[in-house]
C-alpha cells in the first residue's frame, strides 16, 4: 500500500496542489465549523498541501502520514511545517491535543477496518472537537453494480495475467454507503452532524471541460441530487 501511494505522490507537485484547496468543499465546511484560533491535525496528510493551506489561513496545522517519502518531499518544500511520519492507529500526540482533525480518503485503506484509527482520532481530539473525514461512497449509480463489475475486472486472475500483473490482487480500500459510514462513526464515539457527497464520479468520462454544456449539466445535477454522482462522502462529526 505504501508503495502505491509513494508512486502517486511522486507524480505530484505539492505547491500546485495547495491552489486546489481554496475551492474545495472541505475548506468551505472547515471555515464553518472550525473557528480560529484552532489546532488542526491532518491525519494522512500525504504531501502536506492541506497543512500548508490551513497554516497560511491562520490555523495551527500539523500533519501525520505513514510515508517517510511523502513527509520528506513536503518538508523539502516547506521545512517550517510540523509534519510527522507515523501510524494513524498509534497517533503520537497526547489526549485532547487538537480542536479538529481532517482526514481525506485515508481510513478506508486499512484492511482491518477503520475503528482503530477512528479511536485514536477521538482520543487526541479535545472535548467537542470536530472530525472532517471523507471515504469512497456507494452512490446511487454504484448501487446498480458498478463496483462489483470493476472488482471483477480488477481481481480476475485471468485478466491480471493477460495484462502482465500478479494473479492475486492486493486489498486497496473499502467503500461504504452513507448509512454504513454513519454507523461506523457513531460506534467510534462521534456525533455525525452532516454527511455530504463530494467530488463527482465518472467526471472525466462525460462532463467535458469546465464551462461547456455537459459540465454545467452534471454540476447542476450533482447539486440537486448529490447522492447520485458523489464519488466521496464527507462526514462532519463532533467528539461525543
């Protein structure tokens, strides 16, 4: 798993990724719930673009990631950022250390499930602290069987041999419906305030470029029926 993400991060420029944070729904909801001054941890920070962005906007932002390569790459660009290499199941901070935690597309990648990481996040959150966490969402289209078909293609030993890969597929991620994700968070001790489908599914296939008719139509449809196309679902929670 670490090798997969290290390869992905090696293709990206941390500074250019910071520019995308401004228009992200994550920033919209962070501003709404997490008030300055606040101490914020990004759990699974990758190249640290959110840590940089939040620090630039007045937050005391910290980052934690399991990849030493990603942390080194981020610190080579921003040596002033407080970034640590570590495991989310054993977060190296004291109890009640943070006012908020942001974790985007991270906890679904643990084959043992997300409960250990969520338990640690709850531990280091201050009383009534906020968690903003996104995971892949089983949206309305995916309920028609899309993930099952993709899993069959990805995991089929014959197809994998024909495409030059190892016959056995490794685990990559879980995917949950909004209802399942709510239950997971509540069991972990969080009060779920909002569940928000974010980012469009299949966007590259049929939305075209920003500004054209197809793009505007899909954006319009997503705003009115967010559960139809949302690729990720973000939960906004409070520590109970």
